[in-house]
C-alpha cells in the first residue's frame, strides 16, 4: 500500500468517527476535558465506497448516481442484494416518488441493477455484475481518449499531428467539445452501447472492434466541433472594427 493510500485511509477513518460529539469548533471525534456534548446523528459511521467508473460515468445522470449510491449503501453488507422501500429512498435523497421510479427503471435498462417486486412499496434490488456493463466500458474509453489527447497535446505535439500545423489549444478544446457532444448525443453513442450488449463469448474481439469504431466517431465529432469553434472565432474577430 502506497503512502498516499495510507494517508487517505487514515483521513477516512477519522471522518467516519468525527461526527460523534460537538465542541466549540463543531463536530469532533472524541469527548475531551472540554466536555463536548453528544451530537444528534443517524448516519455517523456509514460510508459508501464510490468507484470512479460509476461516479464519473458520462452516461449516468446525477439522479441515477444518487439512487445507485443509495442502493449501494443498503446492499453493501449483503452480497449486492437489498430490500428498501421507495418511500425511504425518496426521503433520504430528497427526490419525488415519480423521479425515483423513473430512475430505477433507467438503471435497470442500463444493466446496473435488477429489481424483483415483493410488495407494493418494497422491492428487492441487486447490484448486478458490472464487468461487461456497456455504459461503464464506453465511458472509460472516452475518459482514456481525452486523457491521451491532453497528455500528448501538452507534452509531445508531434506525437499526433504535424508540428508546423499543430494548434494545441484548438485541438484540446475541440476534443473536449467533441467527446462531450458524443456522450450527450444518444443517436451517436447508442449503436456502440448495443454492440457491447452482445452475448458473444469472444467479448474481447467485440470490445476491440467497437472501441476502434468509437475512436473514429469521436474524431468526426471533433472535426465538427473544431469547425464550429473556428467559425465562432472568425465571426468574433472578423466583425471587430479597428479604431482610427
């Protein structure tokens, strides 16, 4: 375990027990000679490990992530299974019942959870095996694509482009805009999601072919966005009048 990981764990350990007492500086970990008072608390000591492949997922909305974390918190000690009423989820997340229902259905469709109805108000949920989840795999590819572009745009211009024609800010801005356009346009990314939902045994081959096609699609989005950026810049500076 690295020093950074040790420090992070120590920070989290302190945070888990911090909300036990109230002193003049606020929440503190331990009672002391200053006679802190016990804090009114319910969730002290309960934390959810949040994988960044989900937390930073391009294809999950804020509400979808919130509901997923709520289910993670209930399922953490029961092998991915939990039974929690929608009323409790609505209260804990400050979301309407209609929103929670809609999000649950969306998470099912995106293959993050399974739901089995037991009563009118309470269902059994399961966090499914996410190793082949297409929304995770595609989101991670997009993050890696951006990471690679930004890294080499600032370190080695000649790695990707002709050095004489290379414009670092334009390229970075273009790819940022292009990737965001890709992940926010369902008609563009869904064909790749559907390909990754395959039942094929040789999933590695499907993955490699699909991601190569995704790279091509992102480059097309990049070209579109660069054209838009250049057009805006030309309009902006072309319309400026020079003072006498």
